[in-house]
């Protein structure tokens, strides 16, 4: 980790801290600070306007497209300072972190003029239509198809695990546009309006009532032919770009949410006297060590990016496998510390989380923050590439092992 933050990045850090201090609500981040649901909704709406006015949404984008044209290290500092203040930085993750940069890289000038402004000011909400019931980790097996009809594509098929689909205005969608092409060919990357006949969204409700994931069914849904990003039948290459943005956007800040959550777990252990149990102490120490390893690996990733080196092959697969399995283990530890109390619903029916990105479920099933994290952690070794697939990637690309045999 041969890395020094340049003076201009540290000067930018001071600027960001000053802006956050001036614009966050008084008492933000202090013990006892809380918002009602109505106050939170009002804050989120006003905060998005402030982010846009300050130029912080998509700040790394080139200036000609509304960004600040930040350097890599300035972008890192921006993420670090917003994470330190626990302040929301994005208007829409799927828009400004995934599809926006993809359009910047692959889109035509007309596509950039049409779609980037709504991403930049937070007025257009997006979701990602990649996974299907039989094409998750093996994404190239997707069956959703788009057939030409005049100046439009007619889309039929199904997507699953589509986060925030119920709120989205557009979906960036992978569909097969050449039915006779080989597996990884014949796929196109389409931008499809969600608010139209022929699209049905069915929330996948978890036991606590939250429904971030959805099934989405397309029955003769339509989008303009001009909404193909990166060229016809080139969707696989474009999608790999999007997944790269998804897996590389939080190198030095990704560990922070786990650190804050672990502080909650340790606090519960102290309140209940479980911190004096040597086995619990050992598990807590192991969890703390793993969070520090995440922090160090983030700095390694940043060092690679700055120096243009890639000595840690398949780092994304390693990191995904590491943090997702860590989180499952730590949430099981949290439930063990809570003991029988962990089986009792201890959240508030009105407000279930202190954080702005907190999860809300059914009022008649009020889970606490740790209980909600426990439920969600069960899915994290599946979405974004299963732990089994990540192990195959590491084995084949890092260790040089032979490829896994295909089923007969």
C-alpha cells in the first residue's frame, strides 16, 4: 500500500467537510439524533436538491456532462468524507453509479443528452434487469428476448432479484436480440421505460415484510430501437462494464458499514455481559480483524488503481466472497449474543432504523436493526455472484486450477 494522498486531494477534503457541516441538520450523527418518518422523507427530498446544487451527484463525471471532472483521488476523498459523516451521497445508486457511467462510456451523443440529465439531478430512478430464474451466476444463459417491430423492440421474458423495480422509471436490461447467436453473443443492452403496459412487478417479500427485490415480467413491452447502448448484440461487453462499476465503487469506504454495525454488536455484548464470555470475545475479535482486513484490501485496490497495477487477480471475486461470508457469520454472532431476546420483535412499529437507508417492513412485524441485518445477510452470498461462483473464479484465475467440469 505505497499510497500518499496528494495535497490537492487533502485540500478538497477540507472543502467537502465544510460543505457537509453547513448543510447537514444540526445534531446529525450525534447520540440521540432521530427523525420521524415524515421528517426523513422531507430530508431526503431536500438533500437531493442540495447535492445537485453543490455538484456532488456524479461529481466524477466530466464537466461537459455536468460533473466536476474529479480526479481518482478526489473521488476517493469525496466518498470517504460522506461516509465519515454518514451522509447520503447518491440520488440513485443504479443511475449515477452503474448505468450513468456505462452511458458515458458506450452511449451515443443523443443517448447522453437524453438520459444523463435525469440521472444527474436525481429525477429519474433506475433498476437493473440482468438476473433471471435460470440465469443468475450464469448470466449468459438469459432467455428474455427483444424482437424488432418497426422503430421499437418488443420484449418478452422475466427478470428476478430486481432491486427497487417498483419505484423505477427505467430498467437497463439485457435481452437476447439474436436467437441463433452463440451464448455470449446476440445479447443487447437496452434502456426500457418501466411505466408502461406489459410490465408487471411482483415484490419478493421477506419474513420481516421488506421487499427490496422483485420479479419483473415483460409481456410485449416496448422500447425505442435507439435505446440500445454500445451497439446491437454487444450487450455482454457493455454489461461487464456495468458490473465493474458496481464492484469497484467503494474501495476505501465499503468496510465502514460493517464497522458501524460491529460496534452495535459489541455494545449489545457489553450490555448483556456477554463480552466476558471468552468464546464470544474470541468471535468478536475475529470479526473486528476481518473488518480491518476489508479496510486494508480496499487500500490495496486503490493502490492498484492509482499505480495501474493489477497484482491481485480477481480481487473483486475475493472481496465479494470475503465480505458476504463475514456478514453472515457476524449476524449469526449478533443473534447468539441477543439469545432468546433475538427471537422477540424488538423494533418500533413506526421507525425501524436510525439510518437513512434503513429497512422498513410490516408494522406488525417490527424487527430491530440487527434482526433486519440478519435477515438480509442471508441473501448476500447469493446476489452479485454466488459464493460458489466466486470460488471458481479465484480457483481458475488466481490459483490456475482447471475449470469446473460442465454437467453432462
